[in-house]
C-alpha cells in the first residue's frame, strides 16, 4: 500500500533570535581577535551543535568564573549574569566581554529602577534558568520574589501589597504569563508593570507562528 505524500510545513519566523546571533558572533570575533582559548560562562545558547562548533574553534564552556584561568578572555552568555559575577570578574582583574541580550538588559534596568523606587519586585520566570538567576541577582537590598505559575501567584505573600512591581523572563509562554499577570493584578491592584513588554518579540513571534501553523497540521514538532 502506497503511503500518501508527506507535506512538511516550516514555521516562520524560526531559528535563533537576534540576541543569540549577537552572542555567537561575539564569541567568534573573540576567537578571531584574541585566539583560543576563549572561555564562555554558561553555554552561549541551548543548542549543542552551535556549542560543539564553537568548541572546535577553541571556545571552552564553564559554569563558574573560578573555572576560568588568569589572563584569558571570557564571555558572559546572552542570558545575563548577576551583579556579583561582574564584581568578582572586576576583583580578579579579568578581561571579559558581556554578550547579554539587550532585551535581557532592559529587564535588569527595570529591576534596578524598581529597587531604587523602593518597590518589592516579583519576577515571573522558571527557577534555575540562567536568565532568571541573572535577573534575580540584580537587586541587593532585598531578594526578588519568583513566581513560576498561576498557583504560586495565588499563594504569594508580600511585604506591602501597595508597593509592588513585576518583571518577567524574556522567553516565557505569552499565554501562561498573561494568566499569571492577571492573578497578580487582581490580588494586588496597585502592582506596577514594566514600562514595555518584557517577553521579547522573537519569543512572541515564534509562538504566534506555531499557533497559526498548528491549524494546518496533523502533528507539530518543536
């Protein structure tokens, strides 16, 4: 029995976002200018083919600064890092390149502003994600409150319900995040939102593309 032809549809847009492309390019340029090895704190992108390709060129990926020897260039990944990482690098006199995505930096700036204004900051994101670790390390006066889902938002306890603000991870589900925000705004009507959307346009566009494509598919692989 002959099988019917298989039609494969590709979502658009797809592929790496501009922030990841920029970070990869920074590592490549560092290797070209300074020669190997170039140490990279955390994988520059969650893609083993890219990581293995950079390793072949002389990049060495590590988890912590203590694994980086003296007098070699280092790159901080697109996910961003905590303030303490920059402080440690400066204390050691390290030469480093910051490949943090500009849209992640925007979230960090918002967190700094909220702390300066005296607000308690809620971060909507996934525990343990490198971006979340970096963002939570931006405030020093009091820790951020991490909320991962709607249930946690319903149970969240805060110091002052009238002095709250929130930021979000840049790579979240748009729909799930909207649900969490609705819960927070219902429970804390005076909560301050970011001045601009934190979920990046690449994430939003790709999720919209998947939703549109799903209407025309029998199966969808991400």
